[in-house]
């Protein structure tokens, strides 16, 4: 299918869902109007995944950025950060220049996140701030993209209350940025292009990476897990994996350019390869192949416990450039809650997985994500989360109060837990998380660790900072020439979240057992 046919087929699909909507917003648009549909986003088609290498900037659009500057504000996860790098790449190919100053920009994009209500509130707050800027500079283009654009309710709210927005486009429409910008310049109406269902992978999109030390590499897109609380499967489409040869080539190129650390990205990286019907090749196989690439560190995020198989554990145990840190979101310690969350594992199965990982990689550092206050969570069930945390001995965690997301099954559940109780639970959990983090950090005192130096510390230019293999932030005294390098640091003092130390010579590091 070529680009035009693809667009027409999407248009046809979208048209039906649009006709079903009650309100008619047609007064606000005349050009492209393809709104999202959560119902369509839920469907998982059987159609083949198509790989495209045909991204091209049309000749007539090559100059549209001349003399103009773009600004992108990114919310949400690494996936969104990486999408911003792609959009920045497209802007640059269109002749735009980048600016960090919002007032200087001719195009402002908000690359949004829909994971929790407060993420969405931040974006609506920011839109409020942008309105006066738009009134002052009518030629300014304001666009909303990312996961929130995939939600019908968000698009409707923008149509009703934020008429000054010029463009809304979805996570599957990033490669259409040149055409969307062009439409927005040509038309006085809001341009909306959000495909709800997309199974394609476009390989040759340009990218401007944010750093030159660490890089993100997508290995797959989308999520088919449909955990009952989560909006991601609706906003990111179905699971689809990039071909291994494309990933390996990208990592090799990054290594050749001098990058020192790669994070492989996917919402559920353990499902990597399940969609290949021509070969048996999973995340373990990919990691085993990437292990041979000459780059010091490779991480991945995020793994789902359900598909974490023995092959992957066996490969990670070979270490080398595969770091001994695994982020393994558990969400809850109660099997009953896990069942209603649709996580498809029990507390016992999770603990068994942790046991296997620790047996294969004894010095592994585990971190996790936890949701408290899921509908009807009892005190006992919450206590089970605390006890699981202790039993696993996670070194750190991201913790959240459950936030209902429109269109997800959990949002329709009755909930008898008050916000006060949810907040108390979060506080108790956070105390435990802090305690365990402090304990994990304390062990580093007196040890020598390998640090990938990222730059000067944010608060003191005389101090450098970087991360260990286990992702601990280290602040230390050292020469500026160490930036971008792997160095050894002796830890003098451990704080709850960071380590302080001094750089040591390679020789000294080899003599002491280097930990990281
Ligand atoms: N794909 C990842 C998660 C991405 S979202 C995974 O499955 O591990 C990051 C985290 O946000 C989730 O792990 C979960 O803890 C949290 N989260 C997702 N939806 C949420 C919701 N509706 N309310 C509160 N937290 C949520
Ligand atoms: Fe959301 Fe679950 Fe998919 Fe993670 S695995 S993105 S929590 S649906
Ligand atoms: Fe947010 Fe979308 Fe990522 S909802 S967490 S930006 S996939």
C-alpha cells in the first residue's frame, strides 16, 4: 500500500466512527479532519505489519522551515522523548532551526502523555499559558501531538475550548508532519489527523538525538497487553517489532558514532518478536546478538513479567555490555488485584521469576512500578504489596496513585477507596521505597564503581555526574575531559538517591573488586 492508499483507507475507517459522534464540529475544520476513536484503537487486526523505507520530504515542502524556528515540549515516557527526536529530525530536514526559547518559536509542539490525569492536566495548563503568545503572534503555529491526541475526549475538549490550537496529530502520524505543517500554514482551520489503528513501521525517519553519549533505540511499538487500567494500548496501537537487522544496524552505527550506552525501547519489550511469522526470534536472541556489538552498555525498558523467559535470563547472565539492572514493573503484590488488573501473573509467579533472575545474576539490581489505590483495593491487599516489595528487595520504584482513564475497563469499576486512603498508602509505600533505596546505596560506601560521565552536575559545575551500570547517579570530582567517558569512582558517601565520590585511576580500580 502506498502513502496515498494508506491515507484513504484510514480516512474511510475514521469516517464511520466520526459519523457516529453526536456533536458536529465541522465548523472548525475544512481541511484534514481525522479524529481518534478509542473503539477503533481497541481492535487488533490480523493484517500484516508493513515495513516502509520510503519516507521522503516532498520537494515542494523542502523549504517551508526557512527562517523559522521550532520548539517541542515533551511529556511522558522515553518513547515520547524518542518521538521528539524524530520530529526534530523532520523539522531540520524541512529547514527549520531549533530553539529552546518558547517566545522565539514559530512552531510550538506539545508532545503529550495520557498515562494519568495529572499528566493531562499539565498539558491543558500549558495550553492556557500559550494562548496569550498566540494572540500576540498570530502566525505562530501551536500543535498537540503524542498520546493525548489519540483520545477522543481530549480532541473534543481542544475543539471546544482551545480554538487557537492549529494542529492535532497522533502517535501514528509523526511521519506526516511535513504535510500537517503545510496544511496548517495553508488553512485557517484546525488540522486534525489522528489514525487510531496502525500496524506499520517506518524505518527511515530522520532523527536529531538529544545527546551524544546515550541513545534510545526502538525495538518495538505498541502494546497488546490491555492491562485494565492502562491507556497505552489505545494510544500506541498494536504490538509490532522492528526487524532485528534494522535494530542491530542502528546500534552498530551509534557505536561507530561514539555513543556509549543504548536503551532499547518498547512498552512491553518481552513481547519482542512474537509478531514475526517467519522466524522464532525473541528479546533474548536480540540481546545475544547485540552483546557482540562493541558498545559498553545496553539496557532495555520496559519489561513485562509475563513474557520474561528463561532464554532472556540466560543471555543477561552473560553480562558484558548487558547491564545487571532490570526494571520489572509488578504493579501490586496481591494476586487478586493483579487478576483484576489483567496482569496475567500471580504474586507467586512474580516471586518465582525474581528467584530465577537472582539465581542467574546474583548481583542484579531490580526496580519496579507500583500502583496503589486500584478500585476496591483492601488494606490487606495493600499490605501484600509492601511485603512483596520487602521480599524482592527492590532498589527503587516509581509509585503512583491509580488514575481512571476513560475508555479502559478499570475506569468503569466502582471504587470504594477514598482519595485520603490512597494518599496515605502512597506515603507509606514511598517511605519503604526510600528506606530500601538508602539501604541499597549504603552498600556502595568505600566501593569503586564504573561511571559513564554525562556532564557537570546540575547544581555545581565543579562536580561531574554520571550513572553506574545499575543506573545509580554518582556525583564526583574529576577532570572535564572525563565527560563522555567511562571512569572509575570511589564512593565516599551514599545518600538516599545519589552517591558521592572521587575519580580513581584505572589501576586502582582493577585492584579493588569493581562494583557497579
Ligand atoms: N509498559 C510499561 C508501563 C508503561 S506506563 C509496563 O507495562 O510496565 C508506566 C507506569 O505507569 C506503569 O507501569 C504503571 O505503574 C503506571 N500506570 C499506568 N497506567 C496508570 C493509571 N491508570 N494510573 C496510575 N498509574 C498508571
Ligand atoms: Fe500498559 Fe500493561 Fe501495556 Fe504496560 S503492559 S503499556 S501497563 S497495557
Ligand atoms: Fe505517556 Fe504515551 Fe508514554 S501515555 S507514558 S507518553 S506511551
